[in-house]
């Protein structure tokens, strides 16, 4: 493979990578946002567990609860408390 063929191959590879990044940028951004929100949900559950002696409110620290908190925020927190209250009582 000559120098000109290598340059053409490198240019086509860079073009292909740029096109793929352009196509998948939005789904990757949404996935990253969901991941960050889930991590924020885990942090909120950790804080809730730390404040449990003061509030008396407990929720399990798991992926489902963290995802619900991360996506829905405070309404998700209320939803999880209602689900816990309905299923336990």
C-alpha cells in the first residue's frame, strides 16, 4: 500500500467515524443523561439512608429505586413511598 492509498484510507476512516458519531450522538447523549440521573438517584437514596434515624423513611438502595428517582425526581420519590406503603401495609 502506497502513501497515497494510506492517506485515502485514513481519510475515509475519519469520515466514517465522524458520520457514526453524528448518527449516534443523540442516543449516546440520552444514555449518558440517564446514567448521570441514576447516579444522582443513588446519591439521594444514600442521603435518605443517612437521615433515616431523623425521618423514619427508608427505601432500598437498588438500581430500580435509583432509576425511578433519577428519571422522575421528587414525584418518583413519592411514588416509591406510596408503593412501599401499599405493598407493605
